[in-house]
């Protein structure tokens, strides 16, 4: 991913919850792989509270296709 695309994705990761911002931006900087981009962008379409519940482990109610990336995000 080029620098401009990464900057745009980081901007898209800015959310209403600071905790979510920190996890998502760290993931983009250190762990995101090119093959994850489509699924990651779809995951970002979720509402902030729903996404935080998933990433913090409070909820396991998400589509199976998000499983791998959710596991890696939870490890951040």
C-alpha cells in the first residue's frame, strides 16, 4: 500500500471512540496486509459501538468473513 492510500485509510479509522482510534490506527500502521483491505474497509462500515464491542471481545456477533481480521485486531 502506498503512503497516500495508508494516510487515507488512517483518516477513515478516526472514529468517535478514542480506544477504537488507537486500535485501528495501530493495526493499519503495523499489521494490515494488502489482502486485508477489502474486508477491513467493510468492517469499518460498522457503527462505532458495535465495532468496539467486537474488538474488545464483548461481542462475537459478526460475519464469519471478519473472523481472521477480528482476531488480529483483538491482539493489538
